[in-house]
């Protein structure tokens, strides 16, 4: 009997000690619970993740790309002035078909900066070049005037004329080829800050170069090729022309340049492909002015023969 009373007493004490804990949990005010614990702290942190970076601003001017890969962008200007257009209507052929055919046969990727008037004068050729997936088409103004003077012997236009030149070229190239250019090259490579603003306002990126082939009015393909091969490095943009008459030796120079660079391991890419491989190299001149480059004498062509000859003044060593 005594053992039974002790057992009952122990059970009653256990129930009494447990009942206050149950009561506190059940009757705890809801408002206090909300105040003590912030709602979904982990979820709130995920929603408010900081934004890293943002859209990369368009380069002010592109000279090349920063890359260690053996990439080079061959670019070609297709100029057309009113005088050239008049000559074309009279039967003169400005397009260098030898150069374009060689580029096409070698499957080289390249960027062609086309004047709007060139596209209108040669619509069949313009459409064919634009349809080639290896080629990228850029804007080279409508009728090739200087956007800043002095610029060689090019006629110049003011701010309003520049706006018209950019837009008319865009319209002509798109109408003829169905392609909308996204890059622009200044005629003669000349520009100033106002001209850059005009091009950027049109949604285009100015593209210059860091290797000038000096093929304009140059009849020596070996000189052109030597200039390019001596100056090319990974990420270079090479400037050349595909204009018969004003750049008579460009096609022959390409037959030397392309195989030589391929032997060095270079891959030919468009400007877009080059910029996808590395950030743009841009000018450091805060004035943002480029004028006509000073004329430098062309190197003399390599002699074909050297030796001693006897003349009126005796024996002399000459090279021919």
C-alpha cells in the first residue's frame, strides 16, 4: 500500500512540473514571435544581391584588341567620291576583283568598310560581298569626305554634313545589301572630338587601325607586304584598300601577306571576332584629334642585281 502511494505521488509531481511548459508554448503571444524573428532572412538576402558590373560601354575608337592569341583583322576600304563615281559611269572599274577573288578563295575573314556611294555604283558586287559569311561590312561614309581637316587632299564637311554622310551611307548599304553596319571608318582616318560624337550618336563604333599597309598609290607589292609583316602583332587591325587605280598593288601584296602570316600561325578574323577575343586598344591622346599623317618616303625597292662594273670613271660597285 505504501509503495502504491509513493508511485501516485511521483506521477502527480511529474505532471505538475510539465504543465507550465505546455501552457507557455500554447499561450505565447503571436505578436511577440513576429517581432523577435525577421521574416525569411535568407530569401531577403537573395533578392537583394548586388548587381556586379553592367553593360560594357562602346569603345571611343578601336585601334586593335588586347590579346595574346595570334589573331589579326584585315580591313579594306572601298572608297567612292563623286569624281570616282563619274569615272565609273564612264566605264572605269574601281573594284579590285583580283583582291576580292583571292580573299574569297582563301576563306579569309575580313572587314570591308564600304562607302554608301560605292554600294550604289556597284550593287551587284556589294550584295555578293555582303552575302559572304567570311566578310563583315562597315560604314565608310557616303561619298568619302574628310571629317576633320587637314586630311590629305579630301574635301571636308561640317557637323551637319557629317551626320548626313553617316546616315546616307547606312541607308544605302542597308538598302543595297540588306546588312546594317555597326562599325564606322573615317575617310582618311581623320577625325576630331565632334566627329567622334557624331558617329557614336548614330550608334556606330569608330574603327581605325594600328598597322597601315601604305598601299594607297603604291605600286610595289613587296613594300606593302614588308610593312604589314614587320608591324603585325597579336590583336592588330591592318588597313588596306580594294580599289583598282588608287591602290594598284594591294592584290599582289595579299598573295605575299596571307601565306606569310599563316606560316606564323596567325588566324584571320573580322573586327567583331577580334573584339570578342579581347578588349579594344584605344588612343591615349586626350585631344581626340587625328589629321593627315606626315608623308614619309617609301623605301626603295630591293635591287635585283649588284656587282662591279667598269665605266668612264673607273671600276664601281652598283646595284640595279
